[in-house]
C-alpha cells in the first residue's frame, strides 16, 4: 500500500473519529421525548451555566415576548393568505371573461395598499397608541393628535411612524406586519362589489388612498387610542367601542366602501330590466369560489385568535372555537333558509356567503362571548346575509356581484351590535383603560351596547362620506367605469392585455343577459 493511500485513509478515519466523538460528547444520553432539552446552560448569562436571578427572570420575560411575537407574525402570515381566498371567491362568482382582471385587482391591492400603509397609514393609525406592552414594551408610538372639547379629549390620529421612520423596533415591526394585512383585507372588499366594470387605473388610485388615509383614521379611533376607544373613560360608556378583531374596523369599512362604490359606478350592463327587475348573472366557477371560502375560513384562525397579540393569552382557544362555530352556523342557516324559504334549492353561493357572514359577525365579539352566543350570532348572520343581499339587489337596485355589502357591511355591523348584547364579562379586564371585564346589555352593561352603536354609526357616516368624495374625485378625473364595449367583450384583454383563460373559446355574449 502506497504512503499516499495510507495518508488518505488515515485522514478519513481521523475525520470520522472527530465526528463520532463529537456526537458522543454532545448526545451521550439520547432524549427522544425532549424531556431534558432546555437547561440552565441555555440561559444567556455572563457566566455560562451560572445565571443570576436577574438573568433568569430576564430570560423568562424575553421568552414571553418571543412567544407573543412569533404568534402574531404567524397569524399575520395566515391573514395574508386570505388574499388568495378573496381572489378565488370573487373570480369564481364573476364571469370568465373578467377572470384575469378580477384576479389582478385582488393581487395588486396587496402591494398597493401595503405601500400606502407604509407611507402614512400606520403612523395615522398607531402613531399614538402608547406602550406595546405585549410586544416588548416600546413606548415610542406616543404622538396622538387630539382635541379637547367640553372637558373631554378626542383623539383623532397618530403622528409618529411615517415610512416607519424613527420607530426601528422589533415590536413595532411585528405590529406593522399584522395590522398591514388587516388593512389589505379591508381594501379588497370593494373589488367584489365593483367587479366586471371598474377601471384598473381607478382601482389603483383607490387602493393607495385607502391604505394611506381612509382605513387608518377610523382604525385609530378604535384601535389606536382614538376617541371611540375612549368613550368608556371619557363618557362612562362601557369600555368604549370594542371591536376585538375588526367587524367594524375591517369589514364594515370595506362594506360601506363597497356600497358607495357600487352606487357610484352603477350596475353591470344587462343586470336590470327596464322595469327594474334584476337578471341573474351567474359566476363562472363555483368550485373555485368554494375553495376560496375554505381558504378564508382557514385564514380567519389568524384573523381572530391573532388579535390577542399574545400567544401567551390562553383565551386564544375560546376565540378559535367561537370563530369556527359561528362560521358553521352561518353556513348551515344560509343553506336551510335558501332551501326552505327562498329558492327551494341549497344555493352554493349563499352557503359561501353564509359561512363568510358568520365569520364576519363573530370577528368583533369572538373574545368576549361564550360558545352558545357565538352559535346564535352565526345563525342570525346566515339569514341576515340573504335578506340583505336580496334587499340590496331587488329594492335598492344596487349591483353587487359577490354580495360584499351584505357579507361585510351588514354583518360587520351585526358583529359589533352582538358584542354589545352578548359580551359575558369573563374577559377584557382593563380593556381601553377601563377597569373590569367587558360585559354587554344582557349581562348588565347597557353602556357597552350604546358604545357599539356609536361606533357603527360613526363608521357609516365617516366611511360613507369619505368614500363618496374619493370615488367621485376619481370619477371626475380618470373615471371609474370602463367603456361599454369593453365591458361587453370582457375586461381581460382591454384592461389587462391578456386573457384569463387562454386557449379556451368563451361564449362571451351568453354571459351578459339581454334586458327586457
């Protein structure tokens, strides 16, 4: 055997020896159940293996904040994935000739709205929220513009954190990500009510304005320490307007904008006859819409439980189960109501909207009610969404292709009212700076019910007015609506430059009903 070969073999055995020896040194006693993982040696200390009492308690505190941050980020990722659900529901419930256009709006609202929120939305909404106690204790979001009237303080908007400048903190960035995806949920709702006739350029302008100004102002009043949140401290109305995860802040805001936008842009060609009676314009892909509904239901487990902003808040189990049960009763009640009283068929589109209506309605009260109340809230929402959709279409003669107003606007309001009725006083001690837990009218606190009504009314007035102004300004400048010939032919090629379904011959004329 040559010396060269001997050296090579010796080197191989030496490396193997070090590797095996290292493994034996590190894992002398295997621990398949992980019972011994995490020891004193894992605590960060000036003297390794000998932490002081302060170093131990510091480690405990950091671990708690780390759990909260990981929880909030992961649930934020779930909410971000809801954009896929919205895209599939809206595209499935509209016509094939507009698939690329509808999908593109649902995709691009994510980056457009995000940039608006980054520029000014986050600062206006949370610039004066105060200490981030659950996410590390940062106190730099401390500048709220407020007015003092008649001896009371009315917070209007924050002034710290534009472009995330001068708030370079891990807790702030965690909060930004979580709240940004909530804003995008709001922004995507009108893309359903205005689908199939909305100019893409007008949509882009709307998305930017929504993220920079419209959403953040109302959000500040409820979640950023603004005047609706302080109705309890300032006027003794329960804990102020309470909205745990966004029935008013997210869904009502989107629903009211969807209503105003649909009114201004007008119905699709062929939707109404001369006598005002509506024609059905079926969606082109019900399976796609149903898959989208499942994605949304899955994402809602981030939406609601994530709003604790703390993985160490064990109420997350109650929130998750309430969310699930309300979605179930919403879907079942919609199915049965259509089947027994409306069309004599268990309409799949209304099953979808019933499921979503239950989720929207439970979003505000999910942390504050028991599971029996959650079931009732969902049950009512399933009927409410159908009656609202028929009323909007047949009486108001407003064309809402996917039922966005009925699902998000009407049931967003119902969710806040439900909180004011059914909050059972078992959670929320100190919420909005008011001692004691959150209780509704049926549990002895009529002030909470009044605060919820004020928050709902404020949303309708504020969002309705600012939405009307924004949509009208867009209409007067670049225009909201596409040309009639483009609408008839489908928006994919005229607006987006590509067909949604290449290689498939579509009977586009049959997709638009003839008016009588």
